[in-house]
């Protein structure tokens, strides 16, 4: 009887441990994959307009991640940081020097593809997605204690890809170009989806 009880207890502990490990693995997978999913989704929008694909830049990823974290910490959705910083300032702080850095932000959307679809429906955000820039850096923060839960920021500019190669200008004739160091803010989704 004692052996059966011990075996049952051990089985329950093993089940809880495996579920806990799966959940942690899923969270890690999500954190690793959102950048490639964001890049693919934005490049799909660009492709429909005949534009060259963008590539990732680590310094822009770091700058965007700072803003996504800041938005989650402060429970707000803006490109202006809680410290008053702009996208261009945050990128410069990460070592990225450029004449222009633009940013789109949003919250409440669970996936990279859903936030990109929302940005593509906003004329100001879409113009940023379709800009002449050739590099981007996405940032994402999940905080279930906050109203919006999912916080997104993507920084865009012209520079080198993450592997150090020059991407050679992703713009095309007629693409949006006069954005400057501004930003586009997208309200949270109505359903939190």
C-alpha cells in the first residue's frame, strides 16, 4: 500500500514537473521566435508593394526591446519613453548612429502576425512598414499583470544587417521617406487578441 501511494505521489510530481518544464520551454520558444515571425510578417507586407525585404539589426532590436519593456512597466502605448527618450535616442544609446530611426508600437495583440496586420490597416503605421529603411529591430514584452499583456515596438532605419553586411537600400521609387525620427502609435486591440 505504501509503495502504491509513493508511486502515485512520484507520478504526480513528475507530471507537474513535466508540465512546468513544457510551459517554460514554450515561453522561451516564444521569446526566441517572435523576431523572425515579425521580420517575416513585415517583409510579407513589403512584398505585396514590390519592396525589398528588410533584415534584422541587433542594436535596433535592443532599442525596441527597451521601449517594449518600458511600455509594459508603465502600462502605456507610446513611442516616447517614460524618461522622455525618442526612438532615435534609444537607438543611439545602443550604438546605432543614423539620421533617421522610426518606430511603431502597439499592445494587446498576442502574435507578431496579428500586430503587423493591424499596423498594415493603419495608414501611418503602414507607411512606416513600407518606408525606404532596410533594417529593423523588434521588441516584445509579455506581462500578464498589465491591462494589455502584450507590448510591441519595432524600430526601423537604414544600416547593416545583423550579420554585418549592408542590406543595400530596401526602398523603391514612391516609397515613404520623410518620416524622420518620429513614431507611430497603434491603440491596443479591442479584444486583446
